[in-house]
């Protein structure tokens, strides 16, 4: 099933024995919503083959999750429609459910689990998936196993939270080659032996109708749901096809200019893949593989040189590729490993002691500007650049990577205290960002407050937290086109 380093991806949540009388193996697709390059699905197929049972893939969508809105529901349902079409083409046992009203899905999972031999699901260290896995495992009497398909370095490799990117980078450099050379299967369902059709009982389907009809007209279906309709859908499609297209475009037009031009909003040289990574439509492994395939001719994995956590010199190839891989592996995955070990990853108390101490010392410093959450939300500050970044977040569900740091630092400066600033940041990011509610986005927010950073020169309000200004940002990066596009939008207030 799994071998070597990948054994660290498997988290058995209870110690029960498989139910040999069950009708199927159940794979509960929660966050890595794809059929390809998926360790959890691969593991579920292996168990189905071992038990001689068919496999049922269940993908659901609740309306009760925090910040549920048209934006996230539409993105997710577009991906579900793609999965439905694929499952029909491949004759898979795939069942999807979109909750039409609050508590309409109550009891659904347990009804499916009652007929299962074993349940396999996704390991994910934040938000509702982490809570689901802890709760559900205590309430079923068959094995409930979560499998980590999130990144290159398995969550089980680290035995405590990494407090810096430097520390995690050292771990990554030790384990990268072994992890990368034990990849997930491209099409794990090709290995499934028992392909018997699973017919869900009529009384079950009457209580929990398949989402097939809702997915025929997603816009209409979403408009009828009891969710926030003020946060509108995006132009970007929440499909694997769109993710692969985005990756192809990035590699063709931006990858080999990434190092020098990625911080300039006008250049548009970032990958833009975080939305699809967040919902698991594309795997980090296949991104890294495609990027490494563009190393200079003659490069190989034998050129890897562990160098004690330095951010250059490990991959020993093109500097643009090295820079991108440091972002997508080190900076993305350090947040996953941190949250895996720290349950209060999204709370002020999870910050390093030095950061909490310096903020406490400066919490009552005088602020020249203090804005309410509503004023922040609708870009009603005095700063054109900050307003532009918030306009982009509100309208497009993203902020340019470099400006996201400035966005957070200014919220710290313009609120009454540091805890309020953190609460505002989490609310705005999770309400609007398509890649919000993700370990990586929590890393970005908490980095503004000192997580994964070090102490700097002391100043008012910030204490020893790193400081950023709009004026210095304007001097460092190209912004004319960005401000022309986002800076003059009228407030929605």
C-alpha cells in the first residue's frame, strides 16, 4: 500500500477492526478533492483490493461551515461537477451531496459508514476538517483512517511544530529526495479490482438526494442556499482543468522570471495556484515535478545539496526554480506542519513569546488612525495602496503575495490593539480569500505578528515586530498598473 516515508502520511484515528461484512470501502473526500495524485484515494483503493470490496467515494458540501458564501460554494461545486462527470465516464461509485438547508445532511455520513468496512479520509490540520476527523473517529466502530495528501514532506515526519522556515527547510532538505521519489500514483483508481456497482438504498436517497441535479445549474442552485450571497462568485473555475491550465501558463510565461519579478504586482509573475491547492484540485507533487522538469539540461536529483536550511543552493539549478520551490515547499508546508502540532494555531496565544511580550509592551501606544472592521472591509482608509489591496481581495478573492504582507502590517498599525487587529485580519481573509481557512493563509496572517519571523528594531505600536510602509513599498515594486486597476474602485459602503 504505502512504503518507506509515506508511512508517515497515515493517521489511524481509532483501533477498531475492519468490518468484513461491510458492503464497501468508503473514501470521504473532504479537502483533497481530486482523483489523481491523491495518497488518501490510493490508500482507499489498496484497502478495497485487500478486502475484495468495491470503493464508494463520497464528496459532500455543508452550508453550515463558517463564512459559507456564493464564492466558495460555487468554486467547490464546479469541482464537484467535474468529479461527477469524470466518475460517469470511468463508471466509478461516486456520490455527492450539497446540503440544501441547515442540518439537511445530518446523519448522512454515519448512514454511509454503517455499511462500510473501513473509512479513509483526508488528513488536514486546520478548520472544520481537523474537527470532523477528531469527532467522527470517536463515533464509529470501524477503522477511521486519515491520510495526508497535502504536500511533499509528510506531516508525520516532524515531531513538533517548526518555529521558523529555516528550521523546517533543514528538515525538508533531509527528506525531500526520498519523499519526492515515493510519489502518489497518477491514477490510483486504475488499480481498483472490484468494480461492482454500489446501489444506495432508496430510503437513503430520499433523505439525502444526490447533488447531480443541483450541479446541472450551479448558479441557480447556489442562489437558493441559506448562505452569504454578498460575497460573489469569481471568474476563476474551481476545476482541476482550470488548475492545470493555470500551472501550464505559469510555467510557460513566468517561471523562469519568477525570482526577480514575482514581487512586482504589475509583472503578474506569481503562480496564482493557491486557490486550487487549497481545495485539493491539484497536488503539490505534480506542481513540483513539472517545475523540476524545467531545470537546465543535465540537472538531476543527484545535484541536491542539503546546506543546513539556507534558502538557496539546495536544488542547484535555475535560480527562478529554486526561488519558486522555496515558496511552494518550505513556506507553504511550514504552516501545515505548525498547525498539525499546534491546536490553537489560529489564536493569539500561539504566537512566540517574544512577539507577545513586545506587543503587550506597545499595546497602548497612540495610533494616528483607527479604523473599524467595516471601514477596512470596504476600503475606507486614507491609504490608496492599502485600499487597492483590499479591493482586490473583496472583488477577486486574492491579494498579490507581496501586498498581502503590507495589508496585514497596516491593519496592525490602524486598530486599537493587536488582538483586534488579528481578529480583523482573520475575518477579512476568511470571508473573502478563496484560499482562506488554509494553513498557508494562517501562516501569512500570523507572520505579520511574528510567527516564523524574528525580532527587529523596536518602534511604536509594532514593538519588535517587522515594520512595513506603503511609501517604501511604492519605491520597491512596480504598482502603476495595479493601482490603475484596483486603486480607483468606488467603495461598496
